[in-house]
C-alpha cells in the first residue's frame, strides 16, 4: 500500500479570524474553498453547509467551523494510519466491506418490501388466542402486585386518620387522601394501575422480609417507621411466583411476537419467490458432486 505524507491546512489564519462562514463560500452551489487536506483527501467548505447554523454570529460560526475541520482532520489521519498499519490485510477488509454492504442493501430492500405488505393490526382476540395457547410461557418468576405506598412525617398527629383513609377501599376516601398528600407534599408511589414486580415496589420502602410470597399470602398492609418518616404500603392485588402473568401485562410483548412471526413469514415468502424466479430464468447453477 502506498504511504502518503499526511498534510493538512486551513485557510490563512488572518482570514479565518476576520470573516464568518457566509464569506467562505459555504453557501454556494459549488464545493467552495478547500478548508483542509490530509494526503489526497480534501475537505471543502460546502461539505459543512448543513452542519453550521447560518444565523450564528461570526465568532461562533468560526469556532464551530474550526471544531468541525479539526475533527475531520483527526478522523482522516486515524484512517490513513489504520490503512497503512493494516495494508497486509486488505483482502480481508475488502471482504468484510463487501459482506457489510450486502447485508445493508438486503436489509434496506427487505424493510421497503415489508412496509408495503406487513399487516400491523393485531386484535385483542388474536392476542388472547396466543396467550391461551402459550400460557405456560407466561409463568411468573417472582410475585407481582398492584400496590400503593405513602411516606408521612414521623410522629404526625393525623397519622391514624390518614392510615384509615389510605387503607379504605372507598374511592372518595382514596381521593381525599391523595388530595391531602398533594397539599402537604407527602411522597406517594402508586403502583395500583398496572401489575408490577413486587421486588420493584419494595425498593421504595424500608423492607426486611426475604420471602416475598410468604409475606403476600398473609399481609395486605405493611407499615414501618424510622426517625424521620412513617412508610405505609397497601397491597390491592397480587399474584404469586409460578402463577400465570395476566394477559394485560403481556399484551405488548405478545403483539411484538405476533408481528415478528408475520415478518418472518413474509421474509420467507420473499426469499422463496426470488429463488423460484431466478430458477425459472436459469439465473444460477448448482454443481455438487454426488
């Protein structure tokens, strides 16, 4: 591999310091002026047009320009050094480049072909059917819950009343409780609207129980207090380890699975059709020794 002397230059320093990007032919139809050169590679002003805001003040525009040019020079120097150091591996590198280009072109072709044909509608019935047919793949590795947590100042006089409201199943009590918490900036964590791993929930409260399932089987309410705060947790619903994960929790995942299966089916169809077309047109031959 031929080794090139690495050379680079900017426009004359005085010119750079006194004129802005708009005066460097950055916004003309041609390539503009040569801003830097490394070996046989040149960087033109027009190459940087889209990278610099034309509304920048001259000083900021110049600073941005100098940074871009310096980064380009460094990249080109590193590339040249790498090519020189790996000159003995040129065949391997060309093969890697060819494989990458093939993969990139194929991927882009598949995506465009797929965009015109893939049905992205997944109905609730299709999700339910998949869930029912594959229930054993949705076993829980740990308990999940719907729960609520609140942190109150320790020693609060209204603590007992607030606890009653917090534990109440009446919607009016819960709403009143939340209003009080918001008004007084008491910290709350609401996990009651969707199923959540219990291990995630207890990160928000001092909790020393090691066997989550034993705890959840016997407790719906838990409180603990330290020098600063009183923490309260209510378990509205739970499912133990080994139970089935609810379909509502798996809906997004099932939708992805169904769409991936459709994609794979379409890709197989594309590949088979291309193969048959090429075979009928005698575009390939296979020679195997029997």
